[in-house]
């Protein structure tokens, strides 16, 4: 062999891998002039955690590959680490087929295939100027010199780079040097069908289980699911993939069907002490993985710990061992279900006299002395002596143990005390009820009772309690149960140890062009699934699922699992739209038919107390009744938006009496979520709504269907506060209900979300002449008193008013109402944040009586000293007094002129009318078929709006000029003529 040629080739190879090898200071010398056939394909000189041999040792290794077309017998080849002795270790009689790999451990053990199927050389590799040589009948085929190497980094031929040698951070012993080869190698390391497994893990133990040192250390539960003993000697637990045996098990015999809890405390205890072992590392719930492996390095389990909250465990579903789920009620040492949790609680019983015996985190059962449904807990004295609660503590945050402190209050033997978690902070011992200074929220996973010294007395897990139930101790004040008939202050009865799972739908709700064959299933093998198609809640008498459901028309399927001994599971609701158009956003409401149509309290019907004439005062739909529903929203492209349980009321004033009614939808904690978490309106960056309105368009419902959204849209362009809108269609229990406009609901939450105000309770929101809807009217009354009793022509008085209200906002509000010719002037809402510099601002809403009378003299109407509306009830004082000020009057008229030639320019308004009407034009025939009218009438209404837009400016110019006594030159100077 030509030595000079070998040297030149080696230098060229070095140049190709220089950048990758620089940090590791590698030097590789290769002779690439060899015949196709057996080659060195990959090797590793510092194997710390990549692959083990049959003895569980991490020996270095060399991988050979047959790149030729035919099988080759390896008995003609040798491996060596010394160029002076190239035949140092002779390969045995072994056929390596074409395209096949073989891994040889450079361990020094000198083992042949007969020895457990592994090859082991008689020498070991070293990173200190060592070499790897492959020879054939004494002739060197390849010689690779190496120096320094990071652990678990291999060198191999890069298939993507024409077989050039590269550093491989993802080694592939026995597999191609590719991404898929790496995946196959990783898969080969996993032990399939192991009899011993990780069954549950808690990486953030705060209050669940103490070790023998009374510490809340994190823990890992191992389970033997087989029928024979398992010797765990040499098995490994680790949080480091590069060191699978970071903590090795001592000799522990795990009996069949038994559990073993290991504390991941860092204490490194391998001698059994107080029934527990401890690893030499701690878990990190934010990012790490937990790895369980055999003595030979085969990986049994890799558990991702990220995202686990304190006292929440992650474990295997008892019904499906391959399914991992979160447990709010952990079961260290016991099976992962309600029975296991009660057994665990029984093993942890203390001699404490006080227990938290029941709690209702979604109270719908017990009113406090104020008539409110605040959440509550019940504390019970299970001993035979009275106990004074003075200085005991309650908290929902273990990091804040003194959140609320009890007054001097005595509980007698076998008696209970109800405490409302209301935030009202009533701790007078003589009060009918005690109230904490905090409320529960969605992050409140448990409630803790602490004694005077801060020691944990009892804890009750709240998370996972259904909205229709309470949770607590059993009839003899032991274990953990759910109750669908809460008993605050009384003995707990008829409890359930667990809750059935939610059923699984084979098809999601949405739009389908053909019939759907819907399959329902459950993770609980004992579950009976019952379902309804009329919107009602499935109960024990509902249809049992036995075979796929054939859905041939738009239908709501509501399903629920029932298991003997379990509380019925959550209800899953999906609407299936069959051959239904989806040009618009689609909303589906599902509810028990009686909630709408029952003669006594159905909210959609007249009921028994309605007067005979329109608007049927006394009818059910005039009553303030809220009913539970499920609501789904689907985007025009058919994709799902949101789907939640919520409450619903009839919405509006006289439009309630119309056949097609509007609705207000409320997200409340008692239904499961206190927000709709979805960006409903694309032009507003708001993704949380406590309530929305499904509006028919009020008095315009049987006319254009766009009148109000047209006007509020124009007002929004002026910078005024308006409700966003989205045109949609509504289905109720699968029945088409027509065109609706989804709107924001005007309340303190609307203001807070639109103006980034952190506390909605810090808002004064008034209606009409100053009636408070939220907060109070004190500030507004003071403003009116000042305006009424001072000369607004004086600059100093006007300057003061500008500190109390946003005068330009008010100008635009009045201008908009005047242009719209809105005669229903009682729809006026205004607000301010209750801060020192908070100013009043006005909201434009419910403009259904605008855009009708194009000749309406709205300037004189809105400036009438006697007021506007029925019996002149609504005051015009503020605008009239402000117009006494020359500056206000000038700016007001200038803004009016500018808006008439921009915001309200006929061409622009007509374009908006065309856009809004075009959106619903294809849907109108279905709306008309459902509720009456005709396309001719609808189109005439759209044309009427366009005519108004064309003609209104001339009337505005006339009325402004007449009222303010302006010349043509004045009008032009103010911008009215362009």
C-alpha cells in the first residue's frame, strides 16, 4: 500500500471534518481505497450511557457493515487497536449478510458469539492516541487514529454526505447512520412488555405524602403487574439520559401485584428505613424526564415530568395501562382509582379531631345570609370533646397558610360548622355564617386546615369535583367521596368513590356532507353510555348506546357514562350538521327542551301569566330566569371555535315578545368555566368573555337584519365604544333558528376588556339619566350639579368639566345619534374608571330605531330643553349647557362637519351596507322560511338603508344651519360642504 497516498487521503479527510471535529480535537486517518464489502461504519470510544452489553456494562464498541452485494464470512478479518499488531483479535466464523450491521464490544472480555450472542474483543479502546484497525488476512483495510472524545459521541460514515466520516451526536449502533436509524436504535433500547413498570410519579409533593423524616419528598411508584416475584437488584432510576443507572436499586424483591414507593429526595437511602427507599437525585417538574431501566440498560419507561402542578401525580389508567393521566387524588402505594385513594387516605389517618368533611367548590345548593351562592366547606368535630377554633387557619394556598384565621368559635362533639369561602371576611363568632377573606378560583386545587402552630390538620382535594356535586368524607367521616346531594351541616350520605370518565366520540362535531355513523366508547370497560338527541341531559333512563348511531340530519348528541358505584361522568355534547351550508359563523345551543318550552318556567314561552296583548307583559320571557345550556361555535370554514356549558336568558326589551328572540349567554364557574376562552371577534384582540349576546337585530329582526351593526360599526369607526359583532346562524337542539348577530354584552367586564382595566369592580357604569348598573352615580351627579349651577361659557368652568369627562368622546356620541336619526334615545350608557383622573365616556348601542326617518330633525330633538323620549324622560341638560361654551360649540361643529364628509360620506356608508347585506344574502331564504317575510321585502329594506345614506347629509346640513344660525360661508368653514 502506498504510504504517501494514504497520508494525502487522510489529510483530505481531516479537512472535510475539521469544523465538526474542532471542539473534540479528533484526528482521523482513513484509507478509502478498499474493495466493497466489510467496512468499519461507526465506533465509540467513550460509551457511558449509549448501549450496554449482556453484563450491563457500558463497553466501547465498533460497528462493522457489509456494503457489498454478497454475504461475507468474518473469519478472514481481524480488529486491532495497535498498528504494530493488526491481527490482534481475529473475528470468529460468522456470516454477515449484504446490508447487515454487527456491533462488536471493545471490552477486553474476548467473547465469541457462543457466549450469549455478543462479540467482545480481547482489547479495550482508549481516547489517548488509540487506533481502530480493520484487517483481512493480515492486510490493513482501514486504520483510524483517534484522540480525545466526549462521552457518548460516535464517529461514523455520514450517508447524507457521500459516506464521509463525521461526528455523530446521535449514535446508531446496529442501524444506519440516519435520523430514522437513530429512531430505530432508540426503539431497540426499550424493553417491551416489562412486568415491572413505573405506575405513578409525583415531581412536586407539597402536602400528599411524608417520608420517615416528616419531609414532603417527591416520589416514584413501581408496580409488579406480573404473577411472579421480581428482583429489582441493579435496575436503574435516573433523571439523566446519559446516566441511566444514576440510582441503582438494592436487592428488593417485589411481590406480584404489589407497589413500591421510592422517594426522589436526594437522600440516597438504599437500606430500607421506615418502609421507604430514597434516590440520590430529586425531580424537577418543570423540564426533566424520569427514566426506569433494566440492569442491562434496556429502557422500561421514560416519563415526561414537565407541566405537573404541586400535589398532582401522573400515572397509568387502571382501565388502560398504556394510557397516562393526571390524578388530583394521588394514590402512592395503591391502585390508581377511587378505591386506591380511599385506601391511601386510610393509611394516612391521624388522630386529629377536626376534619374538612365536605366542600362545594361550585355551590348551587346553599344560600348564605345575603341570598348568594358562595362556595363553602364544612368542618366536623369527630371526637367527644368540644374544640375551640380560635386561631386555626384556612387556606387554598399552602404557601400562604395564614390566609384566613378563625375567630373564637366552638364546635361541639359530632357537630359540623359551615364556612363560606366568599371573600366577604366575616369572622364574628356570633354571625349566622363565617366567611373567609378569599374566594376559590380555578387554580384552587385543595383547601387546607391548619392548627395554631401552622401544622397541617386536614386537607381536602377540590379539583375535579363536578359542578353539580360536592366532595368530602364518607358517612363515617373516612375516605373520599363525591355527593350529588350535598348535605352542608348534616351527615354525608350516598357517596361515590369515583367519577365516570367522559365518553369518547369517534367523530367530532361539525359539518358533514353525508350521514355519520357515530361510535361512542369509554375507557371504563364497565361503563354504560347513555345519550340523547333532543338536547336533554342524559340520565339513567336515556337510550343506552349499543351500536353506532346513524345521523342523517342535523342532530345534537349528548352522551354520558354511567358506572355502578361511580358518580355519572361529564356530559359530552356535539352537534353534527348534515348537508348544511356554512357561509356564516354557526352557533349551536343545546338544552333540555323544558328549559325553553315548559309552561311554568320555560323562558321562551308566554306561560300562564302573560297579558293577552303585545308585548305580553307577565310572560315567562319577561322574567329574569337563567337556564343551563351547552353552546358551540363553528367558524365559516367549519373549524371548531369553542364549546362550553353556560347559562342563558332571554335578552332585550320589547323584542322579547317577537317570535324570534335574542339571548344573553353567561359563562359562570358553576357551569364549569367562568370565561369563554376564544377570540370571537377578529377585529378586537380580546379572547376572554364572561358573556355574549345572540341578537336577532331587535326591532329590525324582520326587516334588514343589519341596521344596528351598521350604525354601531360606523360609530366604532369614530373611536366610540361599541359592541363588536359577528353575523351568524343559530341552531337550537339541532333545529335551524335563523340569522343572529353575536355581540359583546355591555357591562363592567366589557369595559374592562376593551380598555385593559384590571379590576372590573372599579368601574362606574350608568344607564339612561344616571341609574347605576355597576358602581355608583355619585361622581356623575356631582358633574351634573356643577354643569347645572355654573356658567359653562366661562373658560375655567369648561376646563374643569374637561377633567371630569372626555368631551370629544361625548361630542362624537351626540353627532352619531344625530346622524342616525335615532329616536330611541333611552339607550344611553356611560362609564368611568374609579380613579382620580377617570373621565366619563359614552357607549353607542341598540340603535334599532335609527336609519328610519331620513327627515327627522335630530338636532332639535336631541337639544330639546324638555328632554327626549317617552314623557320627555331623558335629559338633554349636559349637551345644552356645554354648547354654551364657545370652544365646545366650535369644536363640536367642526367634528360634525368632518364626520359628515368622512365617516358618514354616502359612498362609504353604502359600501358598508353592501358588505353586511351580501354576507347574509344567501342565508336570507332560510331565515324567511323559518320566520316569515320575503326576499322582496328584505331587498327593499336594504335599498331603504342606501337611500337614507344618500339623502341624510342634506337634511343634517339644513338642520344644523337652521339651529345654529349659520351662513353658507360658516357651513363651508366648518367642513360641512365638500
